[in-house]
C-alpha cells in the first residue's frame, strides 16, 4: 500500500514537471531549430541523463537498446527532476496545424490516384496530423515527414510514418520510464 506522504510527494513532483505554455513553445522551438538531428538529440539527452543521474542504457546481444538501468539510489531528487524535465521537453509534439500544413505540402511531391476525392484527402491529412501529434515529438515528426517525402510514391499511411519514426522515439520513451521509476524509488527511500 502506498503511503499518503509518498502519493502527495509524487503528485507534487509530477505537477512541477508539467510544461507550462511558455515551456511548451520553447520546447517546440528548440526541437525544430535544426541545430541537431533527432539521433544527435537522443545521444545528448542520454549523455546528460547518465551524467546527472547515473541512468545507463542496457543493450541486447545485437546492440539494440532494451531499457535503461535505474541508477544509484543516492541520486539527488533535483537531478532526477532536471533529467525528467529534459526528457519531457524532448517529447513535446509539433502543433497539429503545422503538421497538417507539412502534409499538404507533401501532396505536391507524391502521386495521387486519378479519382482521389479531395474531401477524403483532407480527412486523411487531419487524421494523420492528429495521430502524429499524439505519438511523436516535433523533431522526429519533421524528420519523419522528410523521409516519407523522399521514400513514398503514394499517399502514406500512419504505419509508414511509424516505420520511419518509432525507432527514433524509443530511447526517449525508455528514458522517461526509467526516470519515472527512479523518482518513485527515490521518494520511497526518503
């Protein structure tokens, strides 16, 4: 059974880690500034988390990332919060209207069937934009759209976007999960 103090502390930390509107705008701006690729950002984020919290990647025999360890129990909660905030910033999605516009621009680069219904295409764009916004961060979204523009000849499905973007998102999701566990474990030991 979880104590009331632990629940209160976890709720306080969770609230303090939520991004406000200004932080969300900053995150999108930072993720879309083209200063680094999504993979470079993943490496930088991983390095920062490892140096501040001791959380390290765990690979299988094929060198596929499987998870992250939980780091030492003596990590200051402030370090965990700093790392978690950085991960949350890295997960900030691109606003749906921007994704919709990028998908509309992509229409000029792909082949549409002769009998393509404009209403159906518009509906597909809105649905794709919503799903991409719900599932992927801004930098990975932009890179994914660029990849799909180069590789798809016909109007892409959400699965095609996922194929190009899921693997870039995996390290961030695993870091988020590992840090969340670290914070919960750290609070229990306090």
